[in-house]
C-alpha cells in the first residue's frame, strides 16, 4: 500500500504479511513510516492505495470500531476521568456485556497485569509503566484478533522499559494474540520479537528473524541499524568480527593503533588503516598477548568473509 | 461531519452572518452619497469623533494601568490579593446599565466625595475605563506568570537596574499580550452603550457616543442612517479582529 | 520601595474605579432598610422583568452550550476549507456593538423585512418578542462557550477518542463517555459566563425588545426605566439584585476555575 501526507510519502508500495499468533516488530528510524503503517492496520488512517486484510477478510473499508483490533498508544491515551477498572471495562461495556461477566474479565485482566490493587485508582495516580499495563489490559479485554502497540515503551524510563519488554514477551507467550509493535529501538525488537520488519523512508528494507537480520543483513542500512558496524576497506563489518594480530598472515591489512579503551568486559581498539578510522571489539582474553600501545603496528582481517547477502531480500513486491 | 459543518454554519449564519450583512446592505440604501451624508452629518460625526478619541485615550490608560495591575497581582503579595484578583472580573459580570448607575452614584449629582462628572466627557471616559478594565489585565497576567525569571536574574547579574530590566527584558516579552489586550479594550470601548447612557446624559455633540447616536436613529426610524454609522463601527470591529489575529501570529513566530 | 508605590497606585486606581462605586450602590440600596428594598423588588413590573430575564437567560444558555460544543468540536477536530474564516466569525460578536446587534436582527427578522414578514405571516413574531431577545443574547455570548471548550479539546488531544474507537465505541458513544466528561468543567465555565452575559445584556435587548413593560422588559431595561422615571430606589434595588448575582457568579466561577486542571 501507499500513503501520502501532502507532499510527504509516508509509505511507498509497502507489503507486509504477519503470521497469526506471532509477535512482530516494525523497526526503523523515526519518521520512517512504521507508525503510519500500524495506524492504517488499526483503521486510524486510510491508505491512498492498497488493502488491509485481517484474519482472511478485507478490513480496508471498516472503521476502527469494527476491526476488532486492540491498540496501545505511546502516551497511554488513558481515560483520565475513569478509574483503572473503568478503563479496562470500557470495551466490554460498549459491547453491553452483563455486569458479572465484565467484573470477572476485568479482574482477571488486572491480575494478569498485576494491577489488582489499583482497580479503583485514577490513571493520574499510576506510574507510566502501570498506566501502560492498564492500557494493555484495556486493549486485551475485548479479545482482539490483532494487538497493535505504537512505541509502547517510548515514554518510559530505561529501567521500566527493559522490565516491560520482558513482561510483554511473557504475556504474548501466555495469551498468543497476533501482536505487532512499533519501535525504533533495535535492542527492544531483537529481544522481544519473533520476526522483525525493518522500515525506513517509507519502504521495507528487510523482513526476518532477529538473528537473520543481524547475521545476514540485506543492505548496509539494515546492518548499521541493527548492530555496531565499522568499515574495513570499502566493506561494512561488525567490529567483533575482526581479527587483530601483531604479525601479517597474507590476508590482513596493516594499520596503526590509535587508542585502546577498556570498557569492562569489552576492549575497544581504535585503529587507522590507510588514513581510514575503524574500531575492533575484542574480549579481554583476546587482548592478552597482543601489543596494543598507541602507535604500534597491527594487522586486521575479517573473521569471516564480511557480510553475506541475504537469500531473499523480502522487499516490496506490488502495492 | 458534513452534517456538523452544515448545522454549525446554519446556526452562525442565521444569528450572526446574515444579520450583519443586512446592516451593511441597508446602509447602502441611499447609495454611496447617502452613506457618506449619514456618517458625516454633524451629530453622527461628533459622536464618532468622541467615541474614537475616548476609546484611544482609554486604550492608552489601560496599557499603563492594566499592566501595572497585572504586575502587582502576579509579582506582589498582600492580604486580600485573591479578592482583588477576583474583583477585576467584576466589569465582565456586571450589566452595563448597572455599571453606569454605579458610577453615577459616586461621580454624579449625589456624589459623597465631591466629584460631579455628570453630563461631562470625563464621565464617558470613566464609564469606558470601568468596562474595559479587565482586558489588558487578563491578557497580560498569564504571560507574566509564565515568564521565565531566569532572564531577569541574568540581566541583574549583568548589572541592569530594575527599570532597565523591566524596559529591556520584561516589556518586550509582554508586548504581544499588551497589544492584544489593548485591541480588545479599544474594540469594547468603541461599541459601548449601556454604561454611558446614564452618566453622560447623552447630550448630542457633547457627550453622545456613537452607539447611543445609532440607537437614537433606530428609534426615529432612520434605519438607513443608523446602518451607515453601524457599518463604520463594524469595519472598525473587523479591523480589530484582524489586528488581533496578526498579533497572535506574530507572537507565535517570536516563540 | 518601588514595590509599595506600584501596589498603592494599582489599589488606588481600583478603589476609585471599582470598589467605591459598587460599594456605594450597595450602601445606598439599603439606606432605607431591607423592607423598602423588598417592596421595590416585589412590584409587579419588577417581578415580570425578572421572569422575562430568566426565561431569556435559560434559553440562551442551553442553546449556546449545545451549539458551542458542536462548534468547538468542529473547529478543533476537523479540517475543511474556510475553517480560518469560521474561526474569525466566531470571535466577531466580541467586537460588535450591542446596538448594532439589535439593528442587525431587526433588519432581518423585523416585520417589515422580507424574511421577518414571511415569519409574521405564519404567526411567528421575532422582534419585540421573546425569540428576538434570545437571538440577541445568543449573538453576544456566542464565543463564550466555544472559546472555553476549544482549548481543552485541543489539549486533551484525539488519542483518548481514538482509543475508544479501537475499543468499539461509535461516535456518539465516544462523545458521551469520553469527550464530554473531559470537557465538563470548561463547559460549565462557559455556560456560567453565558449566564452572566445573558443577565446583563442591555443594548441589544433595548433595541430588539421594544421595551414592552411587563412583556419584553428585562431587569436591565427595568433599571433604566425606573431611573428615568426618577424612581431611584427601584433602580437601585433591581441593580442590587443584578450586581449580587454577578458577584455570586464571579465567586462561583473562581471556584470552578482551579478544577479545570484535573480535566
């Protein structure tokens, strides 16, 4: 599908397949189109061309009310004037469920997200992390076919973010709802998702599992977005995929050590080869036995043959 | 949504737009020359002159005293300040005719403090000052409250005295709000009717403001004449609204 | 030192412009005791004037509140060609002289105009009757509800409403359960401002009502009439009622205002 906002092309010829029951991440830099894609799936935006299919039926013309998707916003979108209980119960009240059923479900969900004792508090009395858990409970209450999360942890502290990430993964393992979440944090995507869709500049760069994306990136962009990179000659390599020796061995390039940084477990060696800066990541053990004084000569070669092109680019085909 | 737009436009049109257009339309009944004659006839012209001059004077006085009062309410503290703050809104809540009566009681023939302004132009001025009091105060107050004191402290640390700080640091930041409040107070003063009716005596050529003059024309069934002067006032009102919008956008750009 | 000077200047200005005049009227009203005031207020004409005022005010407040919210939603949540113009027109009544308001309504709805005549043939009298007075009051208080509700709508943003949609709520349900509770204090504030304005309107009503004593004479018109007829006591008594209500509204409004923070 394609989506434009005035002159700005948010999505260009994008096509994504999300398997049922999976936990998929839409990963990419800000402004790349991932939130737009998510909102189109939810029905909060309309694509200029293309269609949305949910569980086999065409949902493109349906308003958000009828798509049975759960949506979690970055800034929670909590109903400020209702209690936590009221928030979670909202979707069920709209569907005119009997009071007992509502009470049962809401309490179940509040227990699931560990907010039982806050049931009668207002959202403003909760922390950010608690509010987001409430938002999740609220979205799950109506048993959606798809759960969509728009940078759900973006507004939270680093520590809370890490906790909620693990928690989301565990929740998904328990509940098994098809889940799509948007993030610009590659660590988050790699840690949580079964499969990652990398979107930048309105286009899909690659689709795959976290290790596929890391080991066999389709292009330089994906490679540098998903992990550390450095340049050896005219190729991008991973700094921890480089071998460093004091003596040449026929396939190495010669360079000079500029600086050595000891960062706990990791040792970073900044080297210059033919005027080009790069850095090598080594463990403390690898460093033992090497002469790495600034100015000493070293020889560098990739541990493997650089990056292999991925077998299937999995990029755009069709509208 | 289309229904909403339609309904809202209908509501606005029936009550505001169509009637106002009718005024402008009616004023053209006697052609351009008739229009001009209605506006420049001695009584109408005198009223317009008085109205505009008084409103300008009031605007200037309000700039000074409005800013002053806002300053005292924000930066100063004294027992009863909250009450005084609430009092500022009184001219908003009080009917204009009651305002007129109230001023007449203190500054009219029965004055207990020896100041009798009845039937004078000063009376018109006082009435207009009363009804326009809240405008500058209420536009300046929030801006003053939000103002970052850091700037003033920085200026002081650089050696600036209080007056300089006010003139070169505070005032420029208050300017859009002051201008907006002044525009509002001018617009209100030009249009004022009820508060001047009692205390000024509405003496044509001396203390009659335009709104009263228009009223007289309506009562005498000279609707065309009334519409002509009314159109002049409407043009001024429009100019003020445009000015306000420009001020708002200018201040938004300054950041 | 300068601080004292400023404070003094401000307080003296307010004293002579606001406090003394209003205080004096309160004093003079009760100069002859409570009984005299009561006598003035229970005069049939005074009572009729009060009734008329109330009728007009209630209708104006209800209509203005309903349409004010609609207009606010329109202006904040939707985009359409001419929106800026609509916005400017909403502010227009603030700058129009009340007498011009009256004139404008007479020209369109008076018996001798085309539309007014058409209405009169069907037995609907607008000018010199209640509908005209309600319209005049709505005109002058049009911006009051819109301008209170719109910023709040803007501030709470559309996400709560979108969340409600994804949970299955239709537009009306979303409005009743999510939007309305969020704007209720701004709405109340706007409604109270409209009430104050309605009670106090003079100029527009003076033109549009025909000032038929006992039928279309509001309390403000009554004040003027009593004064012109040299019944100063009657004028003061009615003024007192209006001023008292104004003060009550002021206090009430100041109490309401802090609550907006929790919306």
